[in-house]
């Protein structure tokens, strides 16, 4: 299989998946369970990706400066700080831990 064949097959698959999403009946999307899932699934996926990128190195669990920065960001979010302050807290704590 050439690269172009793989590229075209992937593009067609993505298009068909999008088309399938448009063909879902409206009554299915109006169910409360589906709405709840659609609301919470992106949050759960983003949290999982953040944890995976922060707490692992290769195939090993690693607690380093990134974990401290994530904890600082979580604390700032818990205190309802503005987003820019959350990012600044995470960056500052990560840099200070790496410096130490």
C-alpha cells in the first residue's frame, strides 16, 4: 500500500464518519443520557490526555516538576482563578521546581 492510498483511505474514512454523525436521528440526540455524555466526554478525554502527558515518561509513571505545575494549576482552578493566572501559576511552579 502506498502512502497516497493510505492517505486517501484515511480521508474517506474521516468523511464517512462525519457523514454518519449527520445521519443520526434527532430523537436519539434529544435523550438526556446522550446529552450528558456529549457534555462530559470531552472533559474526561482532555483530563486523561493531560494526566498522561504530565505523569508519564515513555511507559513509566513519573512524578516531576510537571506534576507540581499541574497541582498548582488545579489549586488555582479550585480557587476559581482566571485562566491566565492558572497558566501563570503552573508555569511558575514548574520552573521553580526544575530550578531547585
